[in-house]
């Protein structure tokens, strides 16, 4: 299933009649009539070549008709009109093999997607998708600490892509200072509203920022744990995040995260527009960052239409 963000950037043509045609085309594709969608959009785009949302929809319709070259052309036009990629055209190009997955990360699309998702995020993840990444990571860290003879306690924790604070709730009891970042302002608002049992804020610090940008802003050797629960499914290339995590970690500090995985090699973008990372690829990137895996374990953190999504839990240490 393809998730589409409720993007407002270039979402309209500026002409009410053309916007109405776009709605008809969208309904036609939803009803399975991709040919009708293409026909309507041919007429629409002839009059509104700047209509970015229509170009994105045009690509989806062409893909549905098996015309991947035409789809790729449409999505490249999206990027020409909107280089910041609020519609996730890079992800679509990677899905059909027209762009490498490592180049396909679209932070603006992710921010827009989750801004529109913030109000129902917790209930949808936990109740519908059976999301359990925070619990799995918390349990994995407890096991690692037990096996290495270290107390299950972290003075400072950086929660990357913290969302509404589900990971923060799972790890707060084991940390003295908890900082989080997320691209979505609305997600950060939800996280900021959450409190601990004694009425103090769940997070000590929150920032609207991308993962790498947030880490770059942190001092060297300033944290004991960097954690990312189901966040790397929205990033293709993780080398920069791993390198910055290693920099901000104290000696012996831990990087813990979950990913979607696949049986092949490298990184791919799946039909769900999420990245899946192969285990060997992850090990190579961690080694480049001088992070040593202590645990790499097969686990599913959520379901998609009732089927468990393949994934990995990884805990690595800065030596």
C-alpha cells in the first residue's frame, strides 16, 4: 500500500475547475481506472504545467498501467517543480528502480506526512499496526546491560525521530536527561505535552530538526545512548547518522535502532515507500563509523494488513 502525505505544497493549480478535474482523476485511480486518470490529467496538465500534485498523481497512474518510464518522467517533473520533494517523488523513483535508494530520502515529505498524522499517530500505530519497537528496544537494551554487567541506566539519551514520544515513554525510567528531535512540528507538540508520573515533562529537551542536523548540534561525547525506533525506515543512506552518533557517544555508549530488512543486498524502497536495509549493509556502515554490533536480531516491529513486516533490532557500541 502506498501512503500519501496530505501535502499542501503545490497541491493546487490555482484554478478551481482544474482542481476539480484533479479530484476526479484521483477518484478514478482509487477506483482502479488508471487509464481514465491519465486521460483527465493529460487535459489538466496541458493547462497547468506547474501543478505538482497532478504530476505526482500522473506518475502513479502511469505506473499502474505498467508504464514505468512515463511514471519516472512525471516524478522527475515533480522534482523540477518542487526540488524539496514534498510529495516523495524520490521514493517513487527508487521504488521502480529509477533512482538508487541511498539517494531517495525526502525529509520534507516525511515532515508533511507526519504533521498530518500526529493526532492519530499513537492509536493507529499501537492498535492498528501492532507497533512494538519501543518495547523491543527497551528489552534489548536491558539484556545487553545485563550481559555486559553494566547498570541499566543512561545519564543522557538522544531519541532520534521521537515522534509523539512513544520511545521516550519506554526509556524515560532509565535516563536522567532525555532529548528528542523530529521533523514534524506537530509531533513535537504532542511529545512536549506528555508528562511523567510526577507531572514533570517527559522530555527535557525537544527540537524540530532532522536526525543528522540534531546530532551535529550536539557536543562530542555528550550522550550514553542514541536511540531510533522505526525512524531509519525513512532514510536510505545511514552513514552520516551513524558517524554523528559515534561522535556524540561517550566511550562505551550505545546506538540502538530498528529497521525494516530484506533478504537481498544493500538498501531498497518497498511498495510501502519505506526503506529496507540488508543486514550486511548495516554491518558495513556501522564498521565505517567504528561502531561494534553487540546485538543484531530478527524482529518485526509492526504489521501491514495483518502481516508482520520483516525487521531487525540492532544495538551497537562505541569502542
